[in-house]
C-alpha cells in the first residue's frame, strides 16, 4: 500500500540555520511524484517543491531543496537560512502517475526561533 | 491568474443542520479534490471530481456528498452535522492529476464549526 511517513511531529531551528524535515515513502509503482507543502496557521496549503521519480537531480526552489534518495525511498526537505516566516506545518505528499491519488503524511510542525 | 477560491471562510452550524461549502478551481483545471483536516491532524481525502463526475471518495459516510458543475466549480454538502465534523475543509484543483504537472493547488479552506 502507498504510504508517506513523517516521523518528526515537531522541530525547532534557530533563525538563519538550515533544517531538514524527514519524509519516507512506500510504493511499488515506478512512476510517482513527491511534493512538499507548507501550511501556515492561516490554513492554506502552499506548494513548495516537486520531485519526479525519474528525475536524476534533486529539485531546488530558492531556499528549498529536496534530498531525494530513491533507494532509501526518502524525500527530505531541506530549508536553508531559516526565517521566522518559515514557522508552519509541513506536509510531504506523493502522487502516483496515471492515478488520481495524492497521499499525504501527518506533517511536521516547524518552529523557527529568533 | 486567480487561485483556488473557497467560500465561506468560516461557517458555524449546530448539530443536525446541513453545511454547504463551495470551491472554484484555477481556470483550466478540471479536477477538484476535497480534504478534511480536523484540528491538529493531517489531511483526510474526501472526494475527487473530474470533468463533472465523482471519480472517487474516501472513507466517509454518505452524508458527505458533493457535485461538480459544468464550469468545474464544486460544492461539498455535509448533512446531519455532528460535532466531529468540525474541521478545516480544503479544496484543491489540479491540471492533470498523476502527472509531472499534477501538483495540487489549494484554496485557503473553509473552517466549519459545529456546536
């Protein structure tokens, strides 16, 4: 069965430091996509970054990078130079190519400390 | 370009009443998803609509229903409200689910409180 696991319910990071949010996934499909979303306290889910299963290079979007290790089935989000505005809930998600399915993890709450 | 819009932002109802939530997808997106997010919990898949039809539903009772209109906007109805229906209801749209351009774009959500 397809599953996303986020083992860190909460994380703290000092402002301007880097932080890694863990995500492991489970699927027997060969073609899939991995996403990270940010959910501030306002509730909206903000798309951050995408990695396709066939992409050879790790995705990067500004201060966000996705550390994709296919053999380990991990897709960790790295946020560099943390800012106070990065404090939010972060969800890892997976889509299976050719299907409607989007599977979400339980989320990690990140708190950036001044 | 307008994003996914949801209304109302907040809704307060009492047990037994009905709630109707609305969602307009991004222009050109034909797929609409509904998720329920209870306080402090993750996203639970409710319904998926594509091209005007309900394609799949999550593990929710039949009192959760909805529809998608010809303009691809969607409505979620919750009948016979129960206290545990209190949650943030998120709508999302996608251009092409399950492809490399198929990320979900979310609205700001409708927060339903059942008293």
